């Protein structure tokens, strides 16, 4: 069974979690997600990734609990590694990753959304990390990422008491960045992704890396020094001059998208390709 649908228009990739009835994750599906994200990292034209769930009810219900029914420790070890690797790949992806939460995001489903850069939820969505109710705990970065986003208090409410959070509450506590009508999350995320594609690739890539410095425990003084260094580094490339002059000349910029070095050393020549960003919706 295919756990993931994949399509992209060149600059925006759409990943749809697709495993009826609740888009639950399997170890195989997690590996598929990880490999897809890693492949997209090497496609320089892909500037943003949208992750959503298939159907009107579930983003993802998390792990398929049938995987753990017999209490096999080695199966659990493999599953935990797959959850961690897949969601770390999402969290560290080069493109901007946007979650379009179209319904229930439970357990690993919410951890998948937490691994994204930005979350847009439909108004009927419910979000939770209910693993402790079935004798488990979040193992897809949830115990570490959730407190970073919402604070320790709300993270403890959700993980230690099993509290479910509706979309309005999620917006209020900073768990999601936007709430939209039922059925509208995917289009809202694609519209946001199209905006990303109009921006300087180098500037966005560097900014995302810098934003993650605090999360990764880099001391503030070191992160601020790196911020200034990366600002100056932008002047080594064409984007900085193109962006400033395009603004002054009142025209759309044409960015230089550097090709990522391919895995095959025989094709390792590095080139740059000039691309015109698509019009925002």
C-alpha cells in the first residue's frame, strides 16, 4: 500500500499522507517520507514542501498500533528510529515545509506537523499527543519540539494529561500559525508556498538555518555573530544585487538557484540556473 502521494510543479512539492482510513504511519511509510524529503533537498528548484493528509477527517492518526501489539522490543526500536529519522529529515529540510492540517493530527501525526516550519490548521482539526494513554510516549521528536513551540506548561498538559487541543486553542498557544475553514488548509498552504518561491533562495536558506540556531542550543552571542557573517556572505552571490536592483527598478527579480551536487561523482559539476519565480496565487 502506498503511504505517500507525491507531486510537484517545479518550485512547490505536495506530499499527501495517504493510508486509509486514518493515514497512520508504518515503518515503511516513514522510510518513504524520509527518502522523499532527502530527494527534494537535492532538487534546487523545489523551494517549498506542503504536507497534508488525504481525505476530510485525518491529517494523520499517528502510528499504526498494530505494529506494537505483540510487544516486540526490536520492532519498537526500528519504529522509533524510523519516526525520528523521518521527522528530523522534515525538520532539517532545505525547503520551507508547511503543514496543511486538514483534520485529526494525533501522536505521530502531530509530530509530523511539529517537524514542519509552519502549520495551518482547519477549524475542525484536533491535535494531541495521546501516546501515554496506550502505554507509549512520543518518539518522533515530540517531547523536544512541542515545548519549544508552546512552552513547557502546555507541552506537559498535552503529553502528561492527554489533553486534546482544538484549532482555536492551538492558534492561541502558538501550536499553529493560522486557522482556516474546513477544506481550505491545502490551498492556503500552497498559496504560502508560492510566496516562498518568489523570495531569494540563498536568503531564505540562510535565514532558516539561523532561526534554528537557538533551538539547537547555539549560544546567543555565537548565533548573532553568525547572523552578521551570513548577511555579508549574501554579497558574494548574485541574488543580493538582483534583489535590490529589481526593487529599485520596480520589476520581479530573477533569482540564481544553485544546483545541489548530485550523488553521482561523475555528474558533480556545479552550475547555476536562472529562474523566474511563479506568480503568487
